[in-house]
C-alpha cells in the first residue's frame, strides 16, 4: 500500500499539468461564458441573448435547416418542414 501511495504521488508530480488540462479547458469555457453574460447584462442585451427572434430569419433558411436535420436523423424524406411567417 505504501508503494502504491508513493507511486500515485510520483505520477501526480510528474503528470500534474497533463492531468489538469481538461479542467483548465472547462474552467476557461465557463469563465468566458460568465464574462460575456455579465457584459450582456450590463449593456442591456441579456434579454435578446436568450430569446430567439425567428421573424428576422428567412423562411427558406429555416426550411433548409429543418429538412437537413430530418435528412441526418433518419426520418422519412417525403415529409418536408416549412415555415410560414405570420
């Protein structure tokens, strides 16, 4: 058991940087998100950040995206999804 603990400590000291890489990547991702959300909150754009405004997107684009999603999901290709602006 002592050898195992010593081996774990040795491996930790040798490979500490490579073991911590996924942690640093995830921490950087969350930090960047917090910075942008805080900036959007103080600039007053936070409400538009979380609400989709589909009136500005052309109907052809939405139809293309919906049909390409059905192509890759294995759904029947005969059913086409269309979007009509109200």
